[in-house]
């Protein structure tokens, strides 16, 4: 069985890239182009290996990220605090005291590390995908 993947994108340039990419793709891809469209029912029906959220501007509900592996992208350098570090405030219940990996201090240290890795003023990463998806 060939794995399927889901892309949730609302920006025209992401949808255009999706259309170009899937033309030669070897796997089954699905697109949802409205922010309320990636639903639990859809995820359970297509059972994607990954759900990708490029340039996503909405909070992904727990009912989605609890049943699917999700990857959120912001494909540009972000001003510090405009990405995950501020977004984490919405998940305050996940924060723990340092030296826990989900402490504010650990997240800031990781953000500085990502800057050094990328050569950008600010960079954040939350999921590392170690699988090439042709």
C-alpha cells in the first residue's frame, strides 16, 4: 500500500506548488484549502502518513495532532518571537521548568541553535522528518 499524505494550505502560492509537485508524485496526496477543512473525520478516512501545514495561520486542534503526525512550515526567516516561541504561549500547559526540553529556556536555546545552523537571525524547528517523500 502506498502511503498517503495531506497538505492543508490556503495561500495561492502553496496551492500552486502543491499542484506542480503532485503531478509527478509517486504517492497519494490530498489537499484541503480551507482552514476548517482538515477534520478528524477526513484524517481518519484517508489515514495520511503526514499532514503538512505550510504557512498555516490557525491553531491545529488537538483532535488532529493527536491522531496524525503533523508538520508545520514557515518557509522564511521569522523575526524572533513571531513563530513557535510565541505560539507556544497557546500551549502553556505544555511548559515545564528547566531543564525540561519544553521549558522556555530550552526552547530559546534551541532557537539560538537553529539560528546558528541556518545562518538566519531567527529560526525555529519543531519536527524533524527523516524520510524523503518523493
